[in-house]
C-alpha cells in the first residue's frame, strides 16, 4: 500500500478489490465518527447519462455531525464545502485507491479564523482513517 498527497487531499492505494476497499473506507470513517450521507456511483451515472463505460468509481459524502455543526455555527457558508468527499476508485485488479479530501485545504478558501480548529480536527480524523486503511 502506498500513500500520496495532493493539493486537495490524501490518497491511499490498497491491495484490495473495489468492494472490499469501499467497505474498509466506510468502516474506517465510522470509527472516526463520520457517516456516509451521500453516495454517487460515477460508473453507473456515466453509463446511464452518457452511455460510456468507466471504471468503478464512487464519491462518498462523509459527515461528522459534531464537526459539521461547529463549522456551520462559525460560518454558515461552509455548507457549500460539506460534506467531506471521499472517493473510491478502481485502478487495476486487486488495486483500489481511496482518496480523502483535506479539510484544511477546503476550508482555506474561506477567511474565517474560527474554522481553523474544526478543520484541524477533521483533518486529524481523516488522517487516522488513512492510517487505518494502510494497516
């Protein structure tokens, strides 16, 4: 397994099939207090809307209610950036990537100092999710 970072998040490459990686990601999110509020099956949507084939790819909208509540109290416009997106993407046989958004990068677009602590807590929790996926 490998981990990489980008300007907007962290990616963990798992030696697992798509379904297993998705289940592991959801369980790791739950362990950190996140629930999956939305699930977008990109492969199915692209097939239905454009009649094109795409690899298995899902976008999970993960939310930690306590952190979301704190962020919304500090800056109601932060709702435009919620929930925290997590993607699960097929790479090749028995290799799947799970990418987690970096809340510090996302909340950095707002100039609200009160959001810093919430973003740092969300980032720490998502870092632990990534670590759990690497185990």
